[in-house]
C-alpha cells in the first residue's frame, strides 16, 4: 500500500533467466487457453511444474505432469519458449483427458501450439538461428503413415490447420479461431485410439447442431476440406433421404 507496485522480471535478460520468465508466462497462458475454450476440461487446474535450464540440449519433454526444457547448446537455443512449451503442455492436456499419446499426442501437441499461437510454424529456429521451424502444419504427411511419431503426428497438425485456413476464407480470423479451438480440445476428450478417420467424425459430431450428421454440420465443408487433404476423409452428406410413408396396396 498504497500501490500500485510494478514488478520487473528479467531486468538483465539472459538465456537462463529468460527461460524462467517464459516458463511462468506461457504455462499460465496455455492453461488459460484450455479453460477459455473448454471450461470443464479435466485435471488442468493444478500448478504443473515447469522445469527449465536442464543440463542437456536440443530437446524438451513432458513426463508425469511436468514439462521440461533444456539449456542452449549444440546449435540449439534454450528450449523454453512459446510454441515448444505449448506443445509439451499439449501432452499434459491429452494425458488429463485419459487419451493415448504416440503419434496422436505429438500431432495434437503441435495443434495446441499452432492454434494458440495462430501460426503454422512450430519450434521456430529450434535447430539454430535462421533454421526455420522444427515442424510446420503445412506438410505432405497423410494418413496412414508408419513414419516416426513426430513426423506421423503432422497428419493431425495439417488437418486442423488446413481446416482453420478454410474457416479463415469464410470468417474473420478471430471467429475462425473461436470455431476450431473448442473442436480441437473437445475432440481430445472423446479419447480417439490414435490417428484415423474416426477423428474426423468426432470433430463433425462436435460441430453438429441438430443431431443428424447426414445433413452436414455448420462447418462441414471447411472440416472436410482440411481433413480430406490428410486422407482423414469426412463421410459424404446425404442430400436426399427417403422415408416410406405408406406402401400402396395391391389392386
């Protein structure tokens, strides 16, 4: 009192201190993102440990409700920054829903980062200054894939990002994000068993507003455009249905 008091974090920036501030800011930011778009999401309202400046390089990982980041070295920066942290927290989101990880987890971790940061580029300059992104939502990986899990996971990041692109063609950017973000989060809660076209049906079911997928959903065309591009094919719409009201008698 009488306040206000301004706290200045990281007054003399360095990798080892900036990583700590990044950890604080972005862990809170991604938690709030989840709660904004899925208010009843299970298990995320905890103080998840964010361990930074670990004595190794060129990696980050999620383990047992902790997110962990390495120091700079080996040509890589300190890995505790925005999209890398959002990816690792994405594994936490998936675990709290009781959903499996593997290629699905890697892909949905990338989706979490891309939709929160509104960028197709994940881990910018992770492998060095001007190296570009570690992965991109614009990729040529399609279902099915037997590639290494981080590579195969790009099926999911591509499907959701291309859907967002399709939405942006028809809506303002913020509206498009407000449509796709809850579909992404709620689809995790449906616990898909890995990457398959059943995820497309999950997303369409979540988007549906009349209990009838046969007539499409409010954003069927955009979802189909994004997911079909990754061979996660959306079921076709039945534009005409027939119901036998009465069978004529025999004369």
